[in-house]
C-alpha cells in the first residue's frame, strides 16, 4: 500500500541506521492516476559534498515527471470535452484551485476568502449528487441497498446535528479536508465566521442526502449542473509568458494605497510594518527606475512576474544578502500585492509562485539554501553543570529579579522555548488538565497587560508543551500559585517600555543582556558561539539523542522546517495531540545534568540576600 502523501514542498529526511539522505515530495493529487504513486522519493546518497547537486537534480526530475503526467492528464481531459463539457469545466476548475504548500488556518476572513467559501457552499449539493450519479451507476442491487441504508443513517446523524446546532467532530474533519482542497485553507476554531459556514454546509449536506435517497426511492430529482455558476473560473495562469500577460490590471492602484490597505488588514507588529514598507519602497524604486514616493508608482507599472524576479536577482547581486533575507523580500511583496488581489483591486498577484531556486543568483550569498546553524552551539554536559551551579549568584545581585533569574534559563533548558516566547508568557497561558498535568500554551488568545499582540516566529510555533515533572519537583506549582490572571508569568524588566509594548523582543532583550553578562563573567563560559540561546539548542540535541520523531520534536520546539507537520498551520487539530508530547518529555534525561545541590524554587527564593551587589562567583545558599 502506498504511504500517506507527503507535503507539496520538497524536503529531505534521513534514512534510519544509515548516513544517507532522501529527497521527498508529493505528486499533486490530480496526477496520482498517471504517476501510479503519491510520492516522489530519491536517494541523495551518503556523500555530503554531493547532496546539494543531487537535490537540484531531483527537483528537476520531479518537475519533468510532473510535466509528463500533466500532458497525459490534459490529453484525457481533452477526450472528455465532447462528452460532458459542463462536468469538464468543473473538473478543470477544481484542478486549478488546488493550492501548493501547507493548508492555512484562517482566523479573520478577507473578501476573496469569503468568495471562495461561498462558492464552496454553493457547489456542495451539486458535487455530492454528481458523485452519487457516478457511483450508483456501477453498483449492483445489493450494493445499492447497502448504500441506501448508509445514507439514511448518515441523514439521521446530520438531522441530529442540525437540531443541536452543533456539527460532529468527524463531520467537521471531512469538511476541512474538502475545504482545504478547494479553498487552500480551513477555518480556525477561533474564527468568528466558522460556525455560520459549518451550519450552512450542514444544511447543504442534509439536502444532498435527501436528494440521493429520493433517487434511490425511485423519485426523480434533477442533478444540478456543475457550471461556472457553482465554481469560479480557473485563475489566470501565473506562469504564463504570453506577450499580453503584462502587469496587474483591473483598476490600477498606487503603491501607497496597496501598502496602507495591507497595513490595516489585521493586527501587525510595528517592526513588521516598518520592514515591509522599506522593502516595498525599494521595489517601487526598481519598478520605475528612480526614487519616488509610493503614491507616484502604480500597479500598472509592474510588468508581470518577470519584473519581480529581476528585482530579486538585482537585490541578491547588489546587496549580497543571505537567502533568508531574500526570501523576506519576496514575502513582503507577495503579502502586499496578495492583499490587493484579495480585495479585487488587481487581477492577479505576480509575486505568487516564484521559486528562489529558479533565480539567477549563482555566486551570491543568497544562493545557499537554508540558514547556517554554526553561529550558535549547544552547551556540553560540563558547561550545563557549570552554568546552573553558579545560578545562586542572583541571590546576591539585584539586577535580575529572582523569579526571572531562576525560571527563565530553566524554561529555556527544560523545553527549548525561544527567549521572546518565555518573556511574553502570561499566567493565562498555563493550563492544568484533569490529570493535574501543567501545560504551557504559546499562546492563548489573550492580550498582554500592555496590549502587546503576541505572535510567535512561525504559525507552527503556536503550540502547547507539557511541563516536565522535574520543573514541578523544583516548585513551579508553588510559584504559579502566586501569579494572578492577566499578569505576566515572569516579571521581566524592560529597557524601553515603548519597544516592549510593540514587539516580543522588547521584553526579552534586557533579560538576555543580564544573562549574557552572567554567562561570561560568572559561569565563565567564554566561547563566542556559546550564548544563552544555546540552552534551546541543547534541548534540541537532547531530543535527537532520545530519538524523538521529528514531527513531535517540531511540535515541542515550534520549528517550521521544510516539511513539518507540527502546529495548526498544516493540518489536524488546533493543538498537537497530547500523548506523543507527554511520551517525548518523559524520555528526556537532560535534567540529570543539573548539579546535585541545585536548589528548589523555595530555597532559591528564601535565600538570605546580603546588602550591596557583588560580582564574581556566588556564595552557597544558606538553607
């Protein structure tokens, strides 16, 4: 049996018990009948020096195979054109609507997403009845009888859901699968429009079942046509190079309007707004070949997808930026123009579908794939003991609050959270389940005391983490009981109150500065590649040592990766299932590296504090 389909983006994975790597990517679903497989997998070999070369070869081979299978699919579609033109139009549109990349979980709908959902609801009955017509025509009498019984049972279940105004979880899962294929997104659990759309679909499902049962009872029911009235026309080919495919059309808008509309669409950090504006200004200057205000540049000046590609190549060659920064350039333009497309202001988003691997950036620093991880190294076992054996230094020095000095590095070490995530945790983010297990949620949808919009680094960074028993033994429950709802979990000091209100880093910066001084001067760890953030890297290494599966590891650390299934940004429940997380945390043994005399929170909190700050090695705690 073929394995479950992989992601639609290429990734690599290690072959168990060998040094070999595999290149993995899923074929588009509509090509499965021609590829005879769901996934394209090739070995990259064990020679690391050839991995990059083999990766490029595999990408090219996969693209060529997809092109071949697409040719076969197009030929079959052409043969059907004379038989059923209405159905064919729907099939072509369905194929064109398939989205590449992970499924998005939408919290607030924009206009284009509402249109997609309205079409999705409108086509539900027609889709179900066409499926019924095709399936029943190939069934014998016994199979028809079984089908009728199954549909009748399902109808009763649906009626009960309508009566209770609450769809079942299994039905919602089915709908999410269909919605993700058609719309490229599903509705997040906290989306205000979610219940309304689900109830509309539930009623449509009931109508479809009643129509099918009427047909099986010998009562004719007309099957709706799958025409353009039930499905949007296929979008413009984003990869077209035809001469008439020039810039975004409809009603040309100036760049300033596009930027303002994007900025006002939802809540954004001020740092992100400033960054995207600078990049958009740079792109605008490139479009017209001179410096000018955004209001003087129009979307009509963009000469299609190639114009953006030339800009990216120009940036890579002239600024010598890294791959991640070049990707941010593309994301900024795509986000702003994508918002304009969603508002119906331009005909298409020319930044969509650009692959950085296809750019002419050979010889630039942006050519390399992925970010180098050599900048920060994890701590050794001896360095861990050295770091935590001197943590009592903070009982004699007042520059860092005792709560922060004790728990902040422990949280970094315990489950590898990012410093800004720890600094912006609130009391509300800690939940206790029926078994008494404490969970940290990054984040619950609660505004911070100063109104900070808490957003993690990636969508997959929204996660929940079970607190290991070692933290509980050290007294976290006792500490948590002292925090009130609406309070910060840890009272980090900030150097700039304004900055702290605008971005997560503002709350963690001062703490990291103080811990950095402690690391060098007190713990005497002077290796420049060993910093406080190394505690997160140390946790990641511990996950590898205990052979925790990558998917579970990513769910704990909030890593996006190339093909991560962690978090709600891909698929599954809003929160990752609890059992694998608990099992993984129980496997870890890194807490055994803490010094034998490491104090509990109560001992650390109540230790005597001499007057006046002291530098150097800490004294023993008086217990």
